[in-house]
C-alpha cells in the first residue's frame, strides 16, 4: 500500500495529502509538476510555495514529487543551481519523469545562450534531453534539442547528428503549440531564433 504523506497546502496552509491534485479550499495545486502550473503565479506566491515545499521536504527529503515541485519554484525564481540540485534529487527518486530532465537541462543553461555555454555543459544538457526523449517522444523536447544544436553546434560550425534541422522537423511533426514554444523561451530567458 502506498505511503500516505500529509502536507500543508502551499496556497492556504490547509492540511492536504500529496495525492490530491488541488486544495479543496483555495484550489491551488498541491504539487506543481510542470512550469505550466506556476507560470503565471506572482513572485510572492512562488516564494510561498517554495517555503512550503522546503518545510515538507524536511520530513520527506527523498520524495521525488516534492523535490521536483521545489525545483520548479527555484527555476521560476532563477535560482538555477538550487533548482538543478533538486531536479537531480527528483531524478534519483523517479527517473521516469521526462519533464524533470527537460527542466534540469534548462537549469544547466542558467539563462545563457547555448553559444556562450561551455562544451561540458552542452554535453550535460544533451544527456538530459536524450534521457527525456528515451522516456517520451515529445515535440517540445525535440524543439529544445533543435535550439541547442542550432545555437551551439551550427553557430560554431560543429558537426552533430542529428542536425538541428532534423530535430526541428521532428519537433514540428510531433505536435508543438506556439504557447509551448513561447513558454520554453520565457523560461530560457532568450529570444526565439528567427530560423525557428
């Protein structure tokens, strides 16, 4: 039988269980599982959620969902190193969540253009993206892969396989919404390249 973990709602402080999707009182998400859950939240709410998850992790330090939720809050606040640490912890506990790998890769970029990022970091980003794609073929993951390959490899005249164009074509074929693209580049703190 799965362990029941009781928490406080990050929004209002009511007692909730980790398996609840949203608080029955304030309708806030209990566990944020993607940037979409917190993308339009105010900085004050993000801070409140992060403090709540930090507190909950003191009692449940190895919980993948809590580590992932806190990492998303840290990423939204641009605390890339702290977010990456929590994403890595979440991956240790549950290596089957492809979005965790995507957001970990975003943290490695830390708001920089791939072109200005050291090769060792680019290699790490590629490992995260490849892991995400092994779990789930997803247009957004392919699009991010195409961006890395374009801005780092193509702009530096380095050969890579698959090419950025191949990744880009696969991303378009896998179904990708303009909202997904805009949200990704908002998180990356970069402009969308004109060729993409």
